């Protein structure tokens, strides 16, 4: 199940927002405009500060260790864009902002894919990989926006994740490192996977148990009820997980 077949619209205040009625294909469990008429999904909007905060932290990179060369990338910028685009979507619930949210996720994955798969390649192979990643990402994004079918985004994003994980593991084992160094990198990898997995589970919980969550939120009231906004926790945990992977990827490509 996913948000292609769950759409929580028709909330009591959904027509009172300054952004007008929701036009987005996705609408999550948080009640629309329940806190203020200026923000469609209050908790889901504010939790995007997690991406922005970690993006700023990741932009302050330490000097590389002796014998290593820093490779410039835009991973922190992409993570920052995810925060801005996702916040704009949950702020307005407009379809254009939803496209921006999801395409920014694809962009982050594409940049990470390119950084990983061009590492330890010849210049010709690296340029070819970059061309393939850029073309495939652009084509998949165009098809998604053209059709509006959320499943196209889901399949693209899942495929990208499926290409990132194995490549990270390969580089950890293939690069010349001591046993303890590899163990430390593997620990960071699996920690990131677990954090992302928990976030994904809470994302599904928000969709599948919305009625129960809303009852619990009403019982405890504001502000404690906001702690039960599971999609907001998805933002926090995926920000942490993405930040861990960005740090790990940078260490691997600078080895």
C-alpha cells in the first residue's frame, strides 16, 4: 500500500486555507489547516527543517586526511532542496509543489549514484556513467510529470536506492582499508539503513492507521499530539539517514 491509493482529504478546515483546496495527488494523515490557515500540514511542514539543518551542517566539511583529495559534490545542496521542496508541498498541498518534492528526491539520489559509480573509473567510463544517470533521471522525471502517475516516481526512486546500497558495500570492501576501518564503515552503513527503514515503517503507519492516530492525537491534544504525526517522523529519520549516507559516500569517493 502507499499514497497512490490513500488520500486523506475533506478535513473540517481543508477549504479555509489561503492556498485554496488541495490539488495534490498525495494528502497525508495530518489534518489540513488544523493549526493555521497559512500552513496546510503544520507538523509535516516544520519537520522539513531537519533536511535543511543537516544540509547546512554537511556543507561545513572538514579538511580531508593527508594523502586524500577532496572531491566537490552537491549532495548537501540537494538535501537542502529536498527540505525546501518538501516544505513547500506540505505547506500548500499543490500538485506542482508535490512534483518538486518528489523530483528533488530523485535529484539527490542521482547525484549520489553518480558520485558512487564514477569512483575508481577511467575518465571515459566516468563520463559515460554521468551521461546515463543524467539522461535516465531526466527521462523518468519527465514521464512522471507527464503522466502524473505516482507509481512512476515510486519505481524510479526504489531503483535508485537499489543501486546505491550495493555500490556502497562494494566500495567498502574493494578499497584498501584495515579490518577495523571497514568494520566502522559497515556499522555506519547499517545504521543508516536501519534509520531509513524505521522512517519508512512510520511512513506506512501514517497511511494505514490514520483513523487510530487521529483519535490518539485528539485525546492528547496539542502540542503533544504532534508527536504522533508519523509522516513528520519520516522527514526527521530520512534526513538523519540521508545525512549519514552523504557523509559515508564522501569518505568513499575521497579514498
